[in-house]
């Protein structure tokens, strides 16, 4: 075989060097562009965070009383109730803090709402009812609060206030719910103790008690809700 000429070898070496330099330059350019884009995103993110920093005044009605609090825009309704109200509404429980257990349920304009998932600023000038607000004018417990204790529907107690708040809203709309309707309405509330049967018993007993009180005109507890 004849050997390759010096000029052919030089040209091939030059081509290889040119390719490697070009590839290296492209890689460096790609890294530089990625870093610049990441820096831009970080700067934009910092600008967005800065734009919602600070505190804002909030007025909302809690259990029939207008309250004014000062909270950060990111403050949840749960935190506003427990940490910023005076007196603090600690009956609203912080359990999962991920909107998966229902223990933090309150009523906003009569509708059940997960307070750990609700920003406080979204309920400005709305009516919020917590477990502290379902008593009657004379301080008597709501019939559902009574039957939860009587029927064994409350054990450790972490879930109880959420069930009661969901139940107060349900019984206002459906005075005599079936077990299937109870199961559907309470599907967002979790209990790790009772197996739910005692809770359903308590709801049915409360529905019957409310019906009796309405028949004799003595209904009072829960009107605030």
C-alpha cells in the first residue's frame, strides 16, 4: 500500500481539530445559554416573590363578629383563624395541612370549605363559621355535637370538628339524609378511629332530634351557622 502524502494527513488532522473545536464551542455556548436562562428565571421568580411580600389588612365576619386582621397574602384561612384572630379559633384543627383529611372544615357563607387550602384574603367580607359558632343563643351545643358524644362518634377528637361543620351544612340542606347520602357528603372527611358507623349513627340521631325540635318550635342551636 502506498503511504498517504503529508498534505493529506495535514488536511485530515486540520479537519479533526476543526470539528473538535466546533463541537466544544457549541457545548460551551449551550451551557452558557442554559445558565443565562436559569439566571433570568431566578430573577423573575425573585421579582414575583417580592411583588407579593408584605402584609395586608383583612376584614371578615367570624361567627357573627366582624374581625380585622393583618396577614401576608399567602396566609391560609386556617392560619388566620388560629394564629391571627383574637380570641384564636383553635377549634378549627390543623392536621394534614394538605386538604386531604377534612379536619379543618369551616363554613364560608354556609358552604363547607377546607380552610388549609383557602387563602384568607379570598374570604374578605364573607361570613365564616367555625365550630365555636354553631352553638345556639343560650350556649347550647348543636344537636350534632351532642349526638357525636352520645353515639361514640368522637374518639381521639382530631376529626370531630370537621365532621360537625360538614354535618351542620348537610343537615341544613337535607334534613333526613340516607346513609348513602351521608357517605357521599362526608367523603372528604377522614376518621382513623371509629370506622364511620358511629359517626353515621350520630348524624341520624341529630337529624331526628332537629326534626323533633322543629316540630315543637324549639329549634335554636346552629342558627348562627
